[in-house]
């Protein structure tokens, strides 16, 4: 390990701490942007919801006022028809009065009868005038009410238009904010992926010179035969030696990773699809795969790796990487996988 560190110092300046600082800054910036976006979405959603309720109330008021206006117009039409009828009757009465007055002037014998008729007609005429005056008063009142209703409808329509304008403005602000946040997040994610690639590249550099280990993507694969005897979860001497190298590499790497990065090493146990037979210690491949993963975790803890940085999982035979029942395929599926990831 000392020779490896000397070689790294000879290659040049170690940029890894800078990458980690940049990664931490990126994560904080993304969290801040996400918080701003969620708060803005919440505030704008509440404003839009409140405006929708106002719009619904305004629409309801418009409908009620429209119905009242229709009723008032119908009542006005009825009163106008009544007034026209009364005016016609009044005109007929006045004509009859005039005719009777002429008869009264021309004939003395019929004066008493004419006077009686004139008196009745005059009384009827006064009553019809009173009814006409009341109808005119009602029509005037209805006209005032219709004017007030029209003013209310105009005010409601103006408020509705203003609310719709504010709603459109809010929608435009939400769309613009979402677009800007998406652009910013896309840029931050690209940078984060680049630094994360550098992070895993550093881990590959540390483990690439180890024997009996394959690097598959972001996973490090040990074949079970290298670490354990058949059907057992006890590390053999060769397996213990490999785990010693892995523990030393992890401890070196842990010293370079800032404590605010919440990383863990996940240890996954896998078996082939051959059922366990006999009165062995384990009932099935599930138990065997889990026991092997736990053995690796406990061994790494015994070598100083922090326990809160380790996770063990058993998958049995249900996550094969090689299809088929050939000896070669089964050998590839009997494995321990190590993956450095975030919690």
C-alpha cells in the first residue's frame, strides 16, 4: 500500500478532495433548488385553488343574477301589458264620457240618466287612473332594479376577467419557474453524474489490481469458491486474504470521503439453483446466501471498517447472471457482489 501511495504521489496532484467538495456543493445546490421549487409550487397551487373558488362563486352569482334579471324582465313585460290595457280602457272611457256629455248637452230629458252614467264613468276612470299610476310606479321600480342588476353583473364580469388574468399570469409564472428549474436541475444532474463517475473510477483504480475479482459496471464480483468452502459460510484462508485487501482499500478510501457523504458498501450473497441436500446447517439457498453476506460484513467490521457503512443481503438463486444449468453457468452464479452506493 505504501508503494501504491508513492506511485500515486509520483503521478501528480490528487484532485480527488476537490471532486468530493464539488460533489457536496452540487448536492446542497440541488437540495436548495428542489426546496425552492416545492415551496413555489405549493404557494402558487394555493393561490390558484383560492382563485378557482372565487371564480366558481362569481359564476354562481352571475347565474343567479341572470335568473333574477329574466324574472324582472318578465314581470316588467306583464306590467307593461297591463298598463297598455288600462290605457286602452281609459281611452274608451274618456270617449264614452265625451259622448255622454254631448248627449247631456243635447237632450234635457236624458240628463238624469246621462249624469248617472257620467258619474259612474268618472268613478271608473279615477279607479283606472289609480291602477295605471300604481302600474307606472311598479314599472319604474322594476327599471331601477334592472339597472342595479345590470350594474352588479358588470361588476361581477369585471372581477371575473381580472381573476382570469391573474390566473393566467400565475400559470405563466409556474411554467417559467418549472422550465428554469428543469434546466438548472438538468445541468446539476449532468455535473453530479460526472463527479459520481469520477468517484467510482477512483474505487475501480483502488481495486483493479486485486486478484480473483471482476468489475461489472459499478459492482465488484467475487466467486464464492474463492471465499468459502462448498455449502459453508466460513471464510477460507484465501477468502480472508482477499477480504483483508478489500478492508485495507476501503479504509484508505473512507479517509478520503468527507463524512457528509452517506455512503455504504452493500454485500450481496448469491447461489446457484442446486437445492441444498442432507441435514446441513442451512435449510435452503436463501439462508446460505444471506449467511455468506453476513460473514463478509462481520469480517470487514473486524478489520476496522465502520459497521454503519456496511449492508448485507441474501438473494439465493433468484438473481442469476448466467443462464442455463451448465457447471460454468452455475459457477458464475455462485458469487459475492460488492457495490459502493449511497444510503
